[in-house]
């Protein structure tokens, strides 16, 4: 009961100065709200990235033109871009010489305006091989995919992403319709099932064509040797534990094809899914730490504000403290009273901050997108407000109050009652 009475005294002290208390609480609200929202976004982005990339499998690999440091095989930055369709064809024909590699696919990408009647939309246009669907697990919702015969014939056919099909044809069945790009007419033979990820670079907003159709008829891109360029060659290792061996075999194969000598750096980059996942995890963790330190800085400032207000309160209530001591209040009672005031202020701010952070994570930050290089798309972030984050924020709020209130509470408890009664 004594502590309950002390708490009531502390609450009366807080509500006696509403504006001052609110301004003090505001700093805690901002700090705790930042912690909740930033940690929720961080966990959500990591879940989004790793969840989708894991679907491709740890045996997935891909080769990009130019040298880089992300993959296990690194080369010299600034190398000439010369990953070609002929590289893909040669690799496809030489799979028996690379036993650690199960299969390969190729992709060339650009962005174009797609026109259908009076409607038009800007879309990601990718020339791919017929095994693209199997490699990237992109199912069809209607129609059929093009074949190797279509690739051989450079057929003027295409597959529309669900969002593109809706933008161009509304509720009409897209299969059998015609679209135009760069003045050329193409028959729509299928549409992709929605991946539900939104954004402007997902499969929903893409158009797939036979790779040769893009290379020869839509958007030719040539190397310095006059060969058709590709953006990526996708690879699948025979198994997850043969990825290292597959990297070595692919690297040796491409170095030989590109006539690279022992002292020459690679002019391509072999990327491994597991390396990419590890890199994204580390990047995400680093970003979370930076954001958390920003939030902690806000809490430190809030704590200084609480300490300042409590010191002012001690000075204003010196006579009250003297009266309480004169009628029998012990030092610990005064100490607890002011600690409770500081902690209550911080706790109120923490509770409101938890609510504000949750609302910010759910509504303000939901829909942000994070790039997934391996999937050549962006995935929307779905913030995750876990019980651990809420509990941690709650504990931090209490801790800020206790730390910020300790010195003012000790100062108040040590006041000499006679001198305190004389204070004007």
C-alpha cells in the first residue's frame, strides 16, 4: 500500500504539469516508435528477400557480364561486357563436360512501351529460353509457353504478366490478342500467374518473348565482336554440395571461350545463391544496426530531457520534500517517488511509442520494395512486429526512465529536511 500511495503521488506530480510532461514524453515516443518501426521493417525485408530467394534453391547460380566481387569468382572491375548468346549455346552443348552443372538458361532484358489498341503501358521485356518457367518457378495462368521451335523461328509471340494483361485488356481474355512494341506486332499466347508482389519490376509487370525474337527483331544488343549480348545466364548445379565445383567448371569454360590468359581477370561474374543470401543478410543486419543506433540516439536525448525535467521538479518541490521528511518520510520513500515519476513518464511514452511504431510499420512502411537481384525483380516489404520487438521496447522504455531518473531521485532523497523547509 505504501508503494501504491507513492505511485499516486508520482502521478499527481506528472499531471500537475501536463504540457511539460507531454513534451518530455514526446522524445520517448519518437525513440521507441523508431525502434519498433525500423526493426519491423528490417525483419520484414530480410524475410521477404530470403524467403523468395530460398525458393530458387541453394543450388542456383547465375553468370553476369563484367567482373565483380559478389560471387566466389571475382575479376577486374570495369571489364568489357561480352557475355553472349553464343556463350549460352556453347555452354548448353557442353554440359556433359561440366558434370557439376545440371542445366542452364539465358535472358536478355530491356524496357519498352507495349501498345494494344488505345492502351499502352511501359513494361520490362525479357527474351528468355523455354526452360525459364522451370528455372524461376513462374507459373502460367492461361495459354501456353513458347517452345524451342519458336526460339529457332524467332517467333513473334509473347507472354504477358498479369498486371500488364489487365492494363491492356481489362477483363478480356488476353490469349489470342495482339500487342505492338517498337512498331512490331506480336501474338499473345499466354499470361503469367500473379506473384502478388506488386511494384514495377515483378513478373506481374513483365512481358516474356523468345530470346531470339528480342535479340534479332525487337532490341538487338551487340558485343564489340558483333555477337548478340545477354544479360544473364542462369545455372543449376547438380546438387547444393556441388556448387563450388560447378563454379570452377563454369569459370574455366568461359575463360577458355573468352581467350583469357593466366594473368587476365575475368570479364564475367559467377554468382552463387547462397553467397547472395549471405550478402543480403549481412547488408540488412548492418542497416538494422545503423537504424537502431539512430533510435537509441533519440532515446538518449529523451532520457536527458527526462533527467532535466526531473531536476527542475526536484528544485520546484524542495519545500514539499522537506515537509514529507519532517512528517516521517524516509530517504527511500523520496527516492522511490521520483524514480516512479521518471519511469512512469518513460513508460507512458514507451506504450504510446509502441503503438505509433506499430502503426507506422503497418501503414506507412508497408509496400516499400527491396531489390532482389537474383530474381531480377523487387519484392514488397511486409513489416514484422514480433512480440520480441515489443517486449524489448517495453524494457528499454523502463530502463530509460530508471537511468534518467536515478540522479534526480538521489538528489531529492538527500535533501536536508531543515534546509528544504527554509527553501522559498
